[in-house]
C-alpha cells in the first residue's frame, strides 16, 4: 500500500470526486437546463420537471451537509475526550468554552502543542483558520470527507 502524503495546512482539504466532479455538475447543470426549458416553454410539464430536478438537487446537497454535520459532532466528542486527558486542570475546566469550530481546528494539533494552543485559543478567541495556521506539528485526519 502506498504511503500517504503528510498532511499540512496547505493540503489538508479533500475533495470527493464522485460528489464534486460528478453529482454537482450533473445536478447543477440539470437545474439550469430545467430553468431554461421552463423559461422558453412555460407550462405544467416543464414546471414540474424543474421542481423535480430542483428537489433532487436540494436533496443531494442536504445529504452532503447532514453527513458533514455528523462528522463535526463526532469530531467535537473526540476532541473533548482527547482534551480532557491532555490538558492540565485549569484548562480542562474551560473545555466547554471552546466552540465547535475551534474544536474542529484543534483536532489537527499534536498532543504536545494542544495545551498551549487551547490556552491561546481561549485567550485570543482564535478562529478555525487561525488555529490551523498556528499548528506547528500537524496531526493528520485522513478520514474526513
């Protein structure tokens, strides 16, 4: 099995080819085509076709967003458990102050730099992007889609 490329801030985002390069163009293009057909030939048939295609397009995106939200919830749980074992007591009691986005960003930080980064995040209210940019030793997450 080929070794994975080390993950960094620059390359950690991931595209799902079947979703991003197959489903999105097909359903996006079909929606625009249905709008054009209804525009040029208004009627029940073309209107119904547009509604069906628009409904399918919305369903595809909602399914994608639901799965991302579930992943975010799992990451939030994992990070709270991880932080409770890595942080000293003064910081451990402040874990609930971290936002979901901050917890998602902290998942990439190595165990050694988590206490410093959590303290800095709480003091400076770092954003997701700021947290990721601050990480020195990247902890990869190859499972996120």
